[in-house]
C-alpha cells in the first residue's frame, strides 16, 4: 500500500457519504496538515457536520517542510496549501 496526503475536501466528502473509514484500508499512512484539523474544528464549532479528523488514530498530522512558489496563488488560504514530505 501507499501513503496519502489530504486537504479538507476529500476527508469531508468521504465523511459525508459514510466511507471515511475506507482510507486506512486503502493507505498505510494518511497525512494532513494542522490547518485541515483546525478547519474541521472550526466547522464543528459552527455546527457543520464534519469529522473530528484529529481524533482518528490513523491520521498523521504534519506540517509542510516547504511549499513550491508556483503553488502559492491568491485564491488559496492556509488550509488548502499543498505540502511535500
């Protein structure tokens, strides 16, 4: 199997269709930046139906070491900036 890096959208949509638990069956490791966890927590506090992604033991929270400059655009916020391992 392999490793996966995710932003908020795939985790949110998989949760909403009831198949978020498939991820650890498909990948050995699932990495997310702290910004994803923070965004999900904000959504939960606002009353949205989102997972408490930081509570899943199969999620590895990691920060990017670097972000290539071509990925930085004006329409992306800190919660959607891709990262490399």
